C-alpha cells in the first residue's frame, strides 16, 4: 500500500502499532473508533492485532469491531481461532483469505513488532514494492552474515537483491553444501553463481525460459529437488550431472512419458516422485536396468489395465519395480513383455494366473521372478496330469527337453525309452512330448506345434508302471530268452536275501 495515500492520523496510528509489543493495542483501538470513517488503510494492521495479539480479550475486542467488514466464511473461520486457544492457526488464515497486498502488510507488521519468523519468511511474503521492503531486506542480509557460510537461501528475492545478497553476506567461498532457490526467476541468477560448487540444490516455485538449462550448469550436484515448478518436458540428456545421487520431483502436475533420461545418470541412487508426479503408464517400468524409484507410484493412463486397475494400485512400488526389471531383463520380445505385464500384476494380487495356453506359460518361465516361475510350473503340471495323451506313448512318440531340469538327461533318455518312446535333441514337427524345466529359452520353437507336456514326476511314475507290462509283453510274445534272464535275476535276488 502506498504511504502517500495515507492520512496523517493513519500514519501516526500505524507507527504506534509498529512500535509497541501489544501494550498499547487497547489505546490504538479507541483511537480508531474516533475516526469519522473507517480507516481502510489501517485495516491489515488492525487485522494483525486481532489475529496475533497474545491476549484473548484484545483479540475479541478487535474482532467485534472488524467483523462487519468481513465475509461470512472468514468470520466463521477466524472465530474458531479468536475464541479458541492460541496456536499456529493464524498463518493458515492469512494464506487462505488475504491477497498479496494485505499479506504483505500483515507480515510487515509482524516484522516490526516481533520478528517472530525467520528473515527469509518475511522476504518471501512482503512484496518487492512494499515501502518497508528495503528495511526487511537489510535485516535479511544482516542475519545471513551470522548463519553458516555453507548455506545459500534465495527466497523471493529480486535480481538486484540476489546480487547484493551473494556479494554482501560474506559468502566468499566457492563451495557450498546447500542452496535453496524459491520464488525466483532462474534466468536472473548472477552468472558467477553458476561457477560455484553446489552439492545440494532445492528449486521451488521458480520460473525460467528453460528450467533445466539453468539447473544443468550446476555440474557438481549430488542432490537435486525440484518442487512446484513448471516445465514443459523432461530433457533426455542429463550427462552434465554425472555426480547426481538423489533426484526428487515434488508437488508437480507432470506426467513422465519416458524414464530414458535415467540412463544418463549412472550414479543415481534414489528417485523420489511425491505429491503429483505420475508415470504415463505401468509399461515405463519395463526396463533392463533397475529403476531407483523409492516413492509410491501413480499412473496417468491405465487404459490397457482396465481389468487390473484395482490390482496395480494395491501392489507396492517395490514389487512393481521388481516385476518391471525382471520382465525387461528377460529374453521375451518387447511385444511379449508388454502383453504379459498385466498378467504378472494379476498374479501378485490374486495369487494365481489366469488360464493361459502352454506356449504363454513356457514364455513366462523365462522371467526370473520366483512367484511367476512357481505358478507357471504348477499350471503346467496340472495340464500334464489332465492330459490323456500321456498314456498314449508309443514307439512313435518323441520327447524333447526344454529348459533346466533336475534329472540327468541320460536318465531321462533311459526312462522314456523304457516306456517305449524316443528322446530327440532338436525341436521339429515330430515332437509329441515336451519335458519342461526352468528357463525354456527355445520356447518360440514350440509356437505352432501340437504336443503333450510331461513332468519329471510323471516320467518316473510312468516308468514304474511300465515295468510289469514290460515282463508281461515278453511272456506273451514268447521271448523265452528274456524270460529266463528275468527269472535268473529274481532267483539270484531271493538266494542272496536268504
């Protein structure tokens, strides 16, 4: 508010309010009541006394005098405080109901009377064109001289003030642990400032033609936090910040369409996305490099997850990141990875897979995710048990092994041939049976084939069942030589047992 618009009496009362600590507030109110017309220029100062006086009776008397000029909602809210206990409710009311011009007067009045807040708070809330701005800024400079010389705070300063602050606050060093830049145009930063070694940088509610162009000048950064600051797009090239270890995006209305920029930050240990930032969709988590995200995950688009949207919001971020990494590190094609992500998420939430064809189960076994492998092997075992084709093994049957099995291949060959079939090494249209193990890397070769699944336990069981049939067939066929050999073997066993 321009002081030239004030009357002489208004200025006298303002100075009286500024200069006393509350002991003259009753006198001030009596003087104001004698005005012929309500002194509108003094209204913010009177509101300050009403809200910040430590004496409840003074707050109440000012409230009764002023409330006729307030909106009903404000009267309702402020009365909760006026007739309640003294707490930090006032600052919330200030931020909620008052425009910047009035806020400036409220904070300046508090500055003159108490200096309760930190100097940077007054700088941030008292407008640059306020008559008392120079006094407030000088206080900020004086107090900054006594603070640690390894901390820089630019909060709501003008370009000229920032230059004076960096020059006169005795920050003559070229290396600082922490710099916080708030409510500032980054394009106005003094050029020499970019040459300093700044290890921790906080950017909050700032503007610039190109935010990241300015940020990337601080090549020594270890920690970077960007909060409540608008930008159009995350750049892909972050190679200038090779020392960056922690990166935070907070209170941003921004959707990450890609996380490829993380590939430019090999030393990044933590990426935090708090209060607003979202990933475009869950597919961004599919990567062959572990993502260092340590916060909760929110997604902008779950269109292709319409049957799994509830599941994906219930799966914790750590598990989702693990799924994305194991899927992205697998031998599955990108198309298969995208196809199977919703399926794996459903497994995590519902503890079971949907009904899938054998080919898909073979593909999923190549993902190094223990819960998934167990579920796939279990479903394949069920398919093998329910498949009638297992009992139709003949001399024409051909078995191929796919994946890592616990049995020795020689033993598999012996058992399967004992049943009557033959084990082959290559996949072809001749294959009638497949013995599946972990990581069947050649799963694509089975895509258009018609075959039956067999498990190791089935193979052992079928071999045991085939033994009596083997002897019976020898008797029926008149193979006396084989019968005699079996008889001699049994007699030998009985003789040695006795």
